[in-house]
């Protein structure tokens, strides 16, 4: 039974278990958490076997290493469950997207920016994408100006995480929620963001 457990778990973990523990003696913690002191590895294995449990090395860097008598399968299950719960507890930032065309009419764009504002206030990021059709791509400065205006309109609740970039037949900008909800000075101005204009022009001519 002990050998079968070892083959099932050793290959998938960094723990040394049962006969894989190759040291002359260990500091042993019993199945009920009691400290059994330093004992030869043979005695530790015998105690685990008699309890129908596993001998697990829990502190390999100690001198001598610390081992515990436990149900290794149950230990791994509980450890995996805690890690899964911890991952669920981590904040996941969702990315929403609004899609526009160059010089979308103000009324339609207003609906889009209101959605973006609501998402940003809820802690989400927003990807703003302007798609080109036909010869529209030869005038990327129009889309760039639209993105600047949107960034300025949402500057009180967001910051620009990714400056406007031209990829294929679309130009994209990513906005992230402003920390603390403080009003930011809109960075997307002709004077302060020359690089997107240069990058856009080069990409359009490529």
C-alpha cells in the first residue's frame, strides 16, 4: 500500500515521501502532531507503516530534515484546494472593448464612452478600437484624434495604459482605471504624445 501511494504522488510533487527520503535520521512529527524527536529513518518508516499512513518530508533543509506521519493524498488534496481558493480570491481585472469607426458621430460615440466610463468605474480596463475600411487607413491621424478625444473625455476616471497603436486595419488604445479616482491631466495631446503619431504614420506607409 505504501509503495502504491509513493508511485502515485512522488512524480507530481516536490515532496519526498516514504522510501524516497534518503537520510539516516529525521526529526519526526507523529500522526497527531506530537513531536517524537530525532529517530532513525527506519523507525520513522515503521511508525508510518504501522499507522497505515505516509512519511512526508516537510522541512528538507532542517538538520536533520523534519518529517511528518500523515495521509499524503489528503494533504495534497487540501493543499490544492487552498491554492485554488487563493487564486479565486485574487483580483481579476476584466478588459472590455468599445469599437468605433473614424469620426463616428457624436451621438453614437457618446453611448460608447458612457459604457467605457461605467466599466472603468467598476475597475475594468477598456480597449478602444477604431476599425478602418477601404482608404480610411490612409488617414490614421483621424482615428488618432478620435482616440485622443476619448482619452480626454475619460481622463477623470482613467489613465492611458497603452498608447494608440496601428495594427492591421485597426488602431487600438487601452485605458486603465485611475487609482483613487483622482482626476488626471489628459496625456493624449498633440504636444505630449508625438510618438503615436509617428508610429501610426510609419505603420500606414509600410
